[in-house]
C-alpha cells in the first residue's frame, strides 16, 4: 500500500483523503507512481569487479609448452616461430573472467571491457608491449631467461584498478633454443 507520509504534507493530505474514499483516480495514479520512483534514494551502481589475470601457459609453435611453477625451460621450435602467451582465467574466447576483450576504444558503453597488454622483459630498454583483444597473445622470444609481464587495460588504454593496485601478473621463465639434431632431423622429412 502507498505510504502518504513520504510525499510531504499537502500531497499526503490529498492522497490520504483519496485512499480513505477508495478512489485514487486515473489522474492521481501516474503522479503517485512518479513521486514514488523519484523519491527513492538511488545509489550509483558499484564499479564492476576487475578481472583476475594470470599467465596460464606459454607455447612455442613447433616447440614446447611451459606452465607457471614448472622448472623445465620452454624449448623453441626449429624455424623462427611464434610464441603464444595464454592468459586467463578464460571463460570463453574473447573473455577473461566475465570481462569482454575488445580493441582499445571499442567497448562502447560496456563497463566490463578492455584488452590485455603483454611485455617481454619490461625493464629492458627495448621492451615493447603487445596489445591484444584475445586471451592468446603472440610474442617473440629468444633463448635466455625472460620476464613476461601482462596487464589488463580498460577501454581508454589505462590500467584497470583493483584492490591494492592494477590488474597485472608476471612470470619468469627460461627459454632454450632447439637442439641442432632435432632441427636437422625435421628438415629431412
């Protein structure tokens, strides 16, 4: 039932008389509903919870696969081939968690939207981030020890804030060139 005390004294008196008489007319009902809708304290929606981000695996096409926690190095393929960094948690293609992955500036009004940026050896002078709207990001790696740094960025290209900082992750891994004997055998097939 409508609470007339919510509308102030003059409106409350008219509403109370109408309620007692059992006749809120067609004219008063839309206004009463409008006052009810406008009088409630509406709190702004909380910002969307940022996604978690983790490097799930690194795969050398034609070579090996490395996962966090592994003490084995990543072995590259024989020919120069791409290396894919798989980020997650992936709930489906084009998403990380419940966030949609799209190119920078392409999210429209979607609040849970952004892209990932992956950098190899971020502290080096030639570090160059690779931005991607996919959870698999292609990078180049050479033999040696490398740090792979990933960051979730919002539609505007800025880092997505989470409790305690931006949404990032990084892993260090050893990368080995393929054995010469394996590449020689691969070329004779």
